C-alpha cells in the first residue's frame, strides 16, 4: 500500500497517443468489471448477513433484499460468550502487535545501525525463519504449552504469534531504520543525547510509520488464526477467539449461512478498518519522516 | 505479506541511488561503524537483540528441534497421556511414511495444487498490474479498493463466503451459470478448483499492488521508446518490463510459492478437513489430521519435517537469487 501511494504521487506520463482512446475505454470497462467481480464476495457476505432467513435459504437468490433484518447478527451476538470471544481476539491481537513491534524495533536497530560478527548470519536466519510452516509447529508447540501449563490460556496464542510475526517484522523494519540518516544519529550524540534517548525519542518516532505497517501484518495473521485457537484452547472455551465463534455456525452438513455471514462480517470489519486507518498513517509517514 | 519488504527494497534502492553506490559492507569507512566505538560498547547490539533471540529461540527454534525429535520417536495418545514409555524409532516413522501410498499422493497433490495457485495468482496479478497502468484514476481506484478488500479478508471468512457463493442449493453462482444443484465440493478436482479460486482471490492483490508499484518505478521514457519502436503490449511486457521487474517478480514468486505450499485454512474449512476420504488433503492438513485427529503425533511430525525441508530448499534458491542480484543483506 505504501508503494501505491508513492506511485500515485508521481504522475506517470501517458505512454499512449490519442489514437488509442477506444482501447483505453475498453481497458477501463474491463477494470470496472473485474473490480465488481473481486468485490462481489464481500458484497454477498454483507448482503446475506442482513437478509431474512427465508431469502438466504432460497433457491432463487437475489442480489438485493427488500427486508433487511438484524436477525443473523442477533444470533451471533446472542451466542453465549460471544463478547468474551471478541474481547479475547482483541487482547491477543493487541498484545502481539505491541510486543512484536517493540521487540522487532530493537532487533532491527541492532542489525542495521551496528556492525558486528554474525550479523549476516543472523539476517539470513531471520529470513529462513519466515519460511517455517507455522502449522507444522503446532504439534511441538502443543507439547511445549502443555509442559508449561499454558494450554487453554491466552498466552498459548499470544506467545507463538509473537514468535511467528517477529522474523518478518524485523526483516521489514530494517528498511525503515536504515532510511533514517546517520547524520541525525551523529547530531544527536554531539548534542549530548544518550543512546537510550536517541533510541526512544528520536529513532522510535521516525520509524513509527514502519512499525505501524509491520503491525498490519502481525495483526492480520493473529486475528485470522484459527489453528492455534483450535489446537491449544481445547477444553476451556471461554478462552476461545472469534474464528471459533464463527465455526459454531458452520456445520458442514447444515450450515446456518445467515449466522456464518453475519459472524464473517463482524470478523472482517475490524481488519478492513485497520487497513484503512494504517494506510493513511503510512502515507504521511513515508512522505515525511523517511525521506532524506 | 511482504509488500512492505518490497517497499523497503524500493525505498532502499532509491536512497542508495541518491547517495551513489554506498556499500556499508565495505568495512570501516561506513559512518555507522565509525560511530560505534564512540557511543556503544561492543555488547550493545546483542542487548538489543536479546528479546528477539529469546522469543525466537524458545518458540521457534526449540519447537523445530522438538518437531525433529518427536518424528524420531513412537509417539501416540498412549505416550502423551503418560500411559506408555516413548520408544526411539530412528527413521522408522519416515520409513512408514514413505511406504504409505497416501503420503505420495498428498505430496503430489500439494505440489500440483501449489503450482496451479502460484501460476494463476501471478498471471492474474501481473495482468491486472499492467491494466492498472493504462486506465484513469477512477477505475484504477475502484479496482485497487476491491483488491484491498479481498486482501484484508481473513482466510476463514473468505473460505466460508466462497463456499456459500458456490453452494449447491442457495449459492448464486450455480444459478447464474445454470448448473442446477451441481456440487462443487463433491468431486476432487471441483473442490480443488474452488479452493484455488479462493486462494487466487485473496492472494492476487499482493502481486498486483507490488508489480504495479514496480512498473511505476520504471522510467516512462523506456516504455515510450519501446512503443515508438512499434513494440506490441506483449512484447513490451516480455522484453522491457519483465526483465526490469525481475527482482520484484522473484520476491513475489517465491513468496507465493511459500504461501501456496502452506495453504491450510482454505482446504480445512472449504473441504471440511481434507475432502471426502481425504481426496483434497495437502501436506499441511495431512500432518494436522495425522497428529490431532488420529493422535499419530510422530507421523504428523515427520510430515512437518518433510515440509520444512522442502520450504528450506525453496528458501535457499531465494537466497541465491537475491545474492545474484547483488542485494546486500
């Protein structure tokens, strides 16, 4: 998204000459059509969430509804402990986002502002760590959590997610930390700032847009996760998260489509909001601080 | 997920361009190095790295080690509950796995499915990226917003929505296509195809946005010159854009390979845990089912190790390509 905004700032001169007008109109029509197709599943999700039961389970589905209702949402929110699930999801996501952003900031600073032995090795290891199939580690993590008595607690979701979002966050933040000119660091020290002061009062605010960008990704992967929630929260469902609340409505033989669509809508909206909020933040951040 | 990495790459390249070819790896002349002895003791970077290393060591490296260990033992429900002692099996689990026809079938399905996903995602993403460059702001914004929406949709909600769209009884797709009550989840290829559609839907935006940004960074003079020389659209893409975008295409391809090889949620939700008689299993779901559904933890762990090794091989190829492009770490 960052890139998009950068690109749009710099108007590209049209390569085409005037003779190509019809071609461009066709391309634009195609683009609009594709946009409609791509957006259709989301439209259908929200629409179905508001449809009355009779219209959802109809063999003549219509792309509109004349009798919107909140029945499906009532079923979702009326579910036992739904608020609890939502809160759990928020707690886990926020904890992961904050913790991984801070830890990654320190680590990214270490690997970009210092030269030391094993630096390259470490970087390669961070890269390799990104490729580890998280799902395969569910088995050993299950035993680790069991041995530490953390099954059925939110820690069993928070800790692994911090670990899995770190390598990517470090890798990504590197670019942002690197882009802060070294002259600034020198100036700060000359003015008598301590290392800690430079780190938290100068570097941190400058890198914040990058941190926000990183947080989108750790937020999404944590918010969406249902494998850990399914595997580690086995008996105490009051510690469960949103995806599990959604799956309650989804019984393969006879799914409650209205409930599924309403729960999906509830689950998707925070992510969309986060995307939009962060995008604005990113644009201003990249436009200002990081440019040198 | 890596867009920002790419933006990082672009950003860095831009910055480096502005500074001229600076190569901090070249030793003591880099200003960063000159600073260190003045202001920081040698241990400082390690102090900064400590939290990250502790977390990664405890929750990534140690579980990987455990995964390898479990795959060498006989480990089922009896051992988990402590009823029986664990016995060392050596490579016995792997031998059992490699003798199992279903494993090879699942491996083949995983590779073919991942390849199909990667190729479709790249084709759709690149085509739309090129399309984005030839249209005005309003349709471009529409397509971009739709793509961002698909991108932001959680895998699990995306899966249920697509399933509903293609539902045999109540889905709009069968009505529009006039397919009656054709079931998309019954046949093996139908089910894989449906999952593929969902995977492409939620992963093409990443490719599109990244490649679009890449095309934007190509100087327009180059494209103009090619157009003036009478090159066709396809020719411009193949002989001008693709070579210039190679670094970005490499990142996007490798990233897609890694994701699509690891697809879990979509298969698990859309085919209800691997399809009828496991016909839609991929390695990831297979390992999970072996471990948590049939309590054969050691077999599941062995499958996990196989996946890990395959992805490691992909990563090594990635690193080589990065190195060859002179991308400094």
